[in-house]
């Protein structure tokens, strides 16, 4: 196999274009509504979850998994990513910029000095200078990361 699949460092922009070309060539744009893409994404998250279902906790790197299992995992992770990229594109959201912005917001929500080594949600972080409602109003977020 040659082409984009053999390259390292593929960008979200390249994946976005690939998905747009893929859909256009098949006349599938008419099916790619935000709702349909979201439901397809959720379905793929389910397929990804099935891979881990009933296995219990598994060690990082999946050292005991067969190559076929890792290949399958890579395929399902890719399905999730590709639908996410396509959904973002169809909704007019620059996913790369949105993700970088979200990391910045999370850094504000979870300051290293208060959160290092803790798994507490930001609403349970105590500080003497900022209240939880101030944190929420400052970063505009109201849920989990
Ligand atoms: Mg799949």
C-alpha cells in the first residue's frame, strides 16, 4: 500500500480532505448530515468499546494482545477519529484549533499547583482565591474535560 497511509505525522487537515474526497466520490455528501455523522460516531465508539469489553483492566501498550487484536483496535480508533473529523468539518468547526483551545481551557480549569497527582474534578478543587463558580464563569465550561 502506498500514499497517505504510509506517512507519519498525518494532519487533521489531510484527514478532513481525504474524508471529503471519499464522500464526494461516492455521492455520499447527501447522507453526511451532522445528526447522521454523530450517530455513526457513537456507533463506532460502541465498536471500540466492544474490544475492551469483558477484558478487565489491561496494561498500557497492550503487551499481551495479538497483532490481529491491535490491528482491529487501530481500525476502530480510526473509525472514531474519521467520523469525528468529518462531523467537525460538516459543522464548520476547525477541530485542531478547537482542541488546542480546549487544552488551554483545561489548563486554566486544572492548574498544576492545585491538581498535580489528583483525579478530582475541577468542581471539587479547593482554592483560597477562586470559587468553583468563578472557575466555571471564567472558562465557560460546565462539565468534565
Ligand atoms: Mg468500525
